[in-house]
C-alpha cells in the first residue's frame, strides 16, 4: 500500500489569511478583507506560476505588489519568509510517524508526497526537517513544472515510483486535488483534521490488510 501526502495545510500549517493580516493590517481590518486578499494573492495565476516553477520569487512579488497595490517591502517580507514559517502540524506528523513504524515493521506500506510548492520553500523544508527522509519519494511541483490538479503530475509520481494505482491512497486538503487523483484510479482522503485523517486512513489500512494505527494521546 502507498500513502501519498500533500504538504501545505495537511502536514505543514498553512494560514494565508493570518499571513496577509500580519503583513497588511491596514488592508485587512474589516471582516472578510483578509480572506479576499489571501485569495487574490495566493489564488492568482502569478502564484500558481511560482508553484509551477515558471515564475521566480522576485517576479511574483513585483507583479503581485503592482496588481494588488500592496507595499512592496511588506510583500517582499511576507513572500520571502513563508518557507521559514512553515511548521509541521503535530497531529498529522504523529500519523506520519506511526505509518513509518509500519514500514519499519516490514509491512508492505510506502510513503510519498505530492506538493504544490515553489522551489525556495521546498529547499527550506528539506533543510529544516529531517523527517522528510521518512518518505520513500515524492514530487514538489516546481521541480517538474507541473501542478495539481493537472493529471500529468499524478501520472509522473505514479510512473517515477512504479505505484500501483489501486494500492495508492492520496491525502489532500483541496477536494479538487483528491478528485483528480481518483480519476487516475487512486483512493483519496479529503483532509480536514488529523483525527479525521487517522480514522479514514485506518479504514483504508484494514481494506489493504494492514494493521490499524493506534489512537493518539493527542486525540
């Protein structure tokens, strides 16, 4: 069995509204303004190009500052600092650690990741967190110039690591990304919380004749 993790908002905390509120307090004072600004910044084609690896960091800063009329220095600080601010979600890291123990126990279970992430942030995570070595492989979008939910990035992961689609479970917080994986024949879990992830993963583990994960003390 293969378990494939998304990173942002699944394994690592991702709070875009909080980021823009801290960087631009004057523009996000009223209800809904932080959500609107976060969507305009991180949901735009410029940011998708950054994730894809086709738009460098300086270009996304320059273009976004001009388009959204944001203070250039404040936006520079926000964008440059994101990689260092990404921290593991404790509950999900606990699930990952327990899955890794199943691997160590000789179970037929492997761990992979598939993340929409720019190259600078990906390199920061690789430098900071030794637990990324628990994965048997994975793909950062910027390294292959593809992003989810494009079918090609799922196919690339499957081909590169010779995954059996029927034996692969994909975890992502974006429902559209999960649905795209299912088209390829993968099974999917729409992530909402670590507690829900543990419950849903156990259902898949049982179906694949793997032992269930124990209940976490943090739950």
